C-alpha cells in the first residue's frame, strides 16, 4: 500500500522565534513544514512546492502578506491563514478580500493555530469523490456541490475554497436565514466568538464574483439584524 502524501504547510513569518514555534507545533501535529521570512521567496516556494496551507504574516518587509496572497491566488487554491499584529481592522479585511480563508490576530496560541489549520484541512477537496450528482439552481446561478463549482449563465465562477463553502452552506438550505454565528461555525469550525468580519467580507466577495448587485441582490440576500440566505435568483 502506498503511503499517503504528507500535508505541506508553508509558514511565512519574518520573526524567527515565532516562525520556529509555529513550524515546531505544526510538525508535532504530523504536518510537513517549511519556514520562510521573505515574501518573494514565499511566492516562488508556494508555486514550486505546492503546499496545501500557507500560514502568512501580513506585516512582511518588502512584499507584504496581502500582495503575497494576491500572487499565490493566481496559481493556487491552497488554504491561506493570515496572521496580523496590526490594530487597524482594515488590514485584515483587505487580506480576506484578496483570497485569504481565515485570520488570527497576534498574540495567539500556537495550539489554536494548529487547530485552525486542521479545521481547514478537514474541508472537502475539489476532487473528493461523491456518491451522486446534485445541483441547486437559483435563476441563472447553478451550484454543483459534487464538483464544487458555481456557474452563472453557464459560465464557471472562480471561487476560493472558502467562498464555495460559504455559498454551499447557504444553498443547501435556501429558505433558511443563517446567522453569522451559524455560518462561521459551519464554514470555519469551532466557536469563533461572533466573528462577523469573516462572513461579511466573504459574502461581499461572493456577490462581486457572482455579479450580484448588493443594493438589489438576486442570489445572496441579507436579513437585517439576523443574517443571510439564498435569494431566488430572479
């Protein structure tokens, strides 16, 4: 029997002690890691090594984490977990808008970081086998959970894994309003303590990619003070 391929995690952090600690904890959890301090080197390594997860600091010298994430997203759909020590909320939101899946604010527990990475890795992959084809249709939008695809007017929409997970969570219960807490628990796992920013930014990304007007949405509607649900598509 062939041994399973090791899960590769690229840790991009310019602080040597923190980088070493994160790498050590991830390796103790059975993951294969590389630690890098430079943004440009991180992009090259992600392209050549093809990690399943990138743990990415926002505050890198030279090429910052936001630009690193943007470049990685041009060739990889790996999970990206961003780290930030900045107090400005905007930095985190911008990081999510360029394709990051999750974020953590420093200081953080290395054990919690490992748990976050493991939650990301438990999500189904694009090529995971399924028993039977299924589809959900909302006007011109078709969601195909088996192939993890979304089509608008027959054209595929380029979604990150997290964006598709969020769309699928809404699409499978089209008449149900899901609170932000329900969505963070279902998509990101665990108790995130009411972290609304993850949902709000990813919903905005989904609407933009689906061509959904936020002032008059057809696909994803917001119920003020409650949460989000799928629209009819008309």
